[in-house]
């Protein structure tokens, strides 16, 4: 795709290079309050969603895993415990401020021997083919400019038999959409203003969720990227979904 082609930044249409700059500014702004806001805006449910995803990793002691766009390291910490001291988990994020928060948090939790942190772009992961038993991306894919490129990149670094897990906001069932929309577009931005002094970033969050592919569309993108046995699990009525696919 050409850099001159437009892409979405929330409900706005912007040049492709401009989206990356704007997303970086969003996470520079929210990094310091990111974990607190996650707890508040999901009423703690994000911890259960991540726990569910971690239950699907199939990781064993001594294996290697990659957490893409891992932010403050929730999934990284869980996988580090799964692979144990003889394993390795790499935490990557394109945003330096978020990566620094994640690195500090992992150090505080004593997870230093089997974790490494690296600033990296999900669309062009700087790792060799067939490197990891499991790759995760939690609440990061919707911020990627070229989602298809990112999915291909993540598949490339998987070992044969390895799996990709995508934890992301998705399309909820019809019964809860009116309430969910009211919360997303009215309460969430105000919460962002009160707690993080940043209404605009949390308005973008609500908009970016609506622009992200729904469950079946994302499953199709994963299949087009070469992943097999793709399936998804809806959580909280489809507000969030975990997609998984394998490399054979």
C-alpha cells in the first residue's frame, strides 16, 4: 500500500504515516495512567480477559514467546511465569513510553531473568523466521496501520505448530450495543478527562474499537495471512474476542 493512501484514525481519515504519529502521541499521553485507566474503564474485567487468553497459550517450561504491542506487560508477565526460568519472553512495543512502563513493572515484579524488552514495529518484527512457540497481541492490533502486514509478520516468526493469539475489542451482541455505545461515547471520554486529563485519547479509543474488524472479518484476515485452524472466543458478550490461529 502507498503512503499516500488514507487510513482510519478513529472516525477520521488520515494519510498512513500520519496515523502512526497520532497513535504514538496518544500512548505518550496515556502511558503514566494506562494501567489505572484499564482497571477503571473495564471495572477490572481486562484482567479476566487477559487471564483467559493466557489460558490458551499452551506454553511449557523452557519455550519462547513474543508479546507484540505488549504495553505495560500484563501478558508478558503471565507468559514469563508459564515458560519459567529456562524459557524466554520478549516484550515489544512501538511506543517507547509504554515500553518503559512495561520494563519497570516487570522489574518490580522480579521478572528479569527470562524477559527481554525491545522497541519494535508489529508490521516488521525484527526476529528470525520460526522463532517463537506463541505470539500474542493484546489490545494492540486495532492501532496498527497495516493489520494484514502485522498478521503476516507475526505468523512468520512463529515456529511450525505455534499459535498466534489476538486479544482485542470486537463487536458485542445486539442486546448490549445501545448501553455499550452510551458508555463508550459519553462516559469513557469523561473518565479519561477526570483521571488522565486526556479526553481526546479515550474518545479515539472508542472510535478505534468501532473501526476495528469484527470477529468474522478478523478471522478472515488471519486466514489470508496464512494462519490455519483459526477460531475465536467471545468474551463479555462480544465486547472482547480472543482470536487464535496456528502455523503449520
